[in-house]
C-alpha cells in the first residue's frame, strides 16, 4: 500500500466524532511517519466512519478501528514504525494495536487510547498521538466496558473521523 507521507513540519489533528461526544488528538508524525500517514489516508477514505470501539477495558484502554468489530480486522495491509525504547502508554496516549505475533510497531487500522494513569505496556505499539481535546469523552467511553470480557456495555460508534493540518 502506498500513500503520501505527512509533512513533518506541520501539526495534524485527528478528530473523532462518536455517539458519546468528540475527542481530538495530535498525530505524532516525527516518531511514527508511516503509521500517521497510513492513519490519515484511511481517515480520508472514511474507513473509520461507522466503526465501533469494540474493546473497552475500564482504567486501561478503549480500542477501535476494526472493520470486523471483534478485534480481528484491519485495512488489508500493515506498516511498521518501531516505537522508541522509552515509549510510555499513559493517560491520553493514542497508539496502534497489534497481535502478539507481529513485530513491535506494526499497525493496521486498530488504535487504542489509554484511559488509565499508565497502561504498563512495553514499547511495542506504534505511537499515533496524544489526546488534546475531549479527554473527558474518552474517559466516559472508558467506563462503558466489562472488565472480565473487555466488551462494551453500550455500542460506541465512530460517526466520523477526520485528519486536518
């Protein structure tokens, strides 16, 4: 899959409109040029519109971006941006989900937002950005999960996701 890389000299903001409110995050183009560019391309194609947050773990993460809605899907390709060894997944950090078998920094379309103080994850997940607006919305969504099953207690839909410079 080829797509144009985002300009490292610009600041890009992803805005996620959900049925529970809107939040936004700044893309970390410097650390993850391929990941952020792929994410922006998917947003331009309206890939995320209508998808759900299929995994919600209270005080840990909310995860969305899977076209299958169950954690098994993606865009049909992956990119890799190895995260820095000191990457920390703390409240408000947005990163890309991957399977345990995939190399560090592999990403498709599934992303997560950390809702706990510190997720305690190793630096294996490509950094996408940091929430700059609507952290209260993220935290509200984060309370709507069942800890044992990680399933949402309510359907949370991404109505529209845009990336702007």
